[in-house]
C-alpha cells in the first residue's frame, strides 16, 4: 500500500460503460492494495458518492487532484472540495480533457488551470480559509 492515500473516482459512463475495456483504469496507473476506488455518475466526485465520508474517516483534509475532463469533473470536484472544507492542489500537468465545439483540449485545460489558480489567489474567489493551489506534479510535496 502507498504511504499516501490514493483515491480513484471512475465515471460510470466512460467508454461503453462499467466493465468495458474503455472504462477500465489503465494498468500503468492501476490501484494497488489499500487504494480506494469509487464510482460516480456526475461530474462532481462528491455528489451521490461516499467520497466525503471516506476522506473524513481517514482524516484527510488536503487533496491533490489529477484526472480527465478538466472542464467538467476536475473543475467541479476541485471547487466542491474547497466548499466542503478541503485544501486542494491541482496537478497542473496531470489533468486533461477532449476537444469541444468551442475550444480544443489544450485550450480548455489551460483555461481551467488558470481559472482554478485564480480561485486560489489571495485576490481571487477563494472559499474562506480553504483554497486551491496549482503546481506541476513533480513539485507537489506529499
């Protein structure tokens, strides 16, 4: 098991759905013994899941967020986390998304990174005492 708790939150609608090859977690980043794996149906990983309870039971108050769908899941989960009382660090180079009809994936990722970084800024749109910081994955101390 890892010394740092790792939580995977899988969207039930990825690929062809639960249990299909497109839905499975890639072997290169697959969970190990002790990691928590949850399933969700919405962009917000806290909505209608046990994530908040699981984190509270483990005494976790700081989250490092990485993942897919920067403009939906990553954004919603990050902002909900600070509203629930967590301090969040977004791994700036460890989230991505897909092209949409307005902007491409890189533009969306860059925009969400800047937006979340702005929420964490002292003059940004912080949530009281809790905030979001942004850093490259290699610079995040665990």
